C-alpha cells in the first residue's frame, strides 16, 4: 500500500515532506533548520519497493483474471472450479493470452498519459488559465463517466455495449476526476499563490483503495465476459475439439447425444466396450472431462472419466 501511495503522490506532483532537524544554538542565536537529504540507498530501496509492489499487483491481477475467466468458461458447461482442481500456474497460463491485449492497451494508454502530463506541466507555466479550463473539462468528463458507470451498474444502461460497462466507466471516471482536480488546483495556485490547505493524507489512501477495487472489478468483469464468450464459441462448434475414443474392460455407462457405445467381441482383445462420439473438454489431474458430440446446454451432460489401467483413451483430430 505504501508503494501505491507514493506512486499516487508522484502522479499528482505532491512531494513528500522533508525531514528537518534544528541545530542547537551555539552562540545564543537561533539558526534556521537544515534539511537532511535522504541517503541514496534509501532512494534505491524506494525504487525497488515500488517495482516489487507493481509486479506483485500485476501478478495478482493476472491470477484473478485467469481465475475469473476459467470460472466463467467452465461454469457455462456446469462445472465448478473446485472440481477441476487447477493450480496457480494453470490460472496464470490461462490469463496470459487473453490478458495480453488488455495489458498492452493499458501500458500504451499510460505512456500516452505520461507524455501528455509532461506537456501539460510545461503549459502550466505559460498559460495556467488554459490548464485550469482543461482541468475543469476533465472533471466534467470524469463525472459523466461515473454517471454512465452508475447507470450501467443498476441496469439502466446495460445495452450500451455487449461487454461490461460499469467497472471501466467508473475507473476511467475516477482517474479523470482525480487528474482534473489536480490540474485545477495547480492552475489556481499559479494564478493566485495564496496558500491553501492540502488534502489529508487519508484521502490518498482512500483513493488508492477505491482504485484497486475498481481495477479488480474491471478485471473480473472483462475476464468473465471473455470466458463466457469463449465457452459459447466452443459450444457452437463442439466438433472442433479433439475426438476421443475410449476402450474399457467394463461397461462405463457413457451415453449422450451423439455418442456411440458398443460391445466388442471377446476375440478383439482385453477391452470389451468402445465409446465413440466424445470430445475432450479438458484433462485435469487423472480425470478426463468429455462432451458428447451433440452436446447442448438444453440436452447433454459433461462426462467425467478417471484414467486407470482398465481403460484406453485415443485422441484424434477430424480431417
């Protein structure tokens, strides 16, 4: 949390208070306090702490993204994640491909925002009144984005887009509002240098908490939307999954739309039953999660088979 607060202070251009230690008078006169500069090692530690905090937050977001996307995708087929027993690495790997575009877009927008902020700071010295107007415009845009997010959250703007609107709208509105308020305050200080009371430190902490919560909400909503969309595409083309044939010594009782169970003659070998018309959904641990070839949400169930020496599983791809 400390690294997030430091990053927020730097983004808003608020410096941390310097540490001053007054020297005791030696000749009966009072000397002004001297400012003690921080040791270079402390600055390096701050940089390392900030990087570590950013990496930790990114890893947490990727894991949460993978978890939410996987939960939505397999939930479409009626499978709970507790049944799959996936590992931390599985969730991270499942998030990388789908989250790469989002993270790339976020990094690109951040770089553009930093470049724009640098230009605004230069313009602030030349034309503070124009920067003040810009800050007020950003405040208005942020308020509008928050309004759209609130309307979407309560269901009044659900048809604005196919993807979730509320979380990103609220997050963008918060960012625009904070930055617009910061620019307005800086411009007013340039126009009228009268000292003003700075925001309380607790305000930065509250904004950081709200921002983190909105980031995770946005991540969850987008990941769930992507997982559900991927599951619908898979369900619309079940035949694109690997084809599975199971041989078994005993009758497994597998049935479903499109499956073809049949008995094998004793002379054919050690297996007595064969099951065709199955498609692989996922293999987790020692279990195969299979779909009948004619699976739909209205009819058909996901079949779960545990791997054992009594069965033989063959995979193929339809040519």
